[in-house]
C-alpha cells in the first residue's frame, strides 16, 4: 500500500492490493490493483486511531 499526493492537497491517492493478491494461487504482478481518492483528514484521523 502507498499514499500519493493529488492535485488538491485535501485529498490523497491510496494505492494497494486486495486480499486476493496474497493468496498462494495469485500471480499478481501489478504495482497495485486498486486506487482510491481519500480525504487527507480521514487518513490522519485513522492513523491517530480516532476513526474505525
């Protein structure tokens, strides 16, 4: 999983893989399988343990 800036500083791109990529039968070679645009304040609150 990784986080990247967007054009708007209030938002960030979160990139990662789904659980299916961890399966032994998976042959995922992509840098990431999904990409989400997330509010930075939500990321900060989650990192601080303020959101579940």
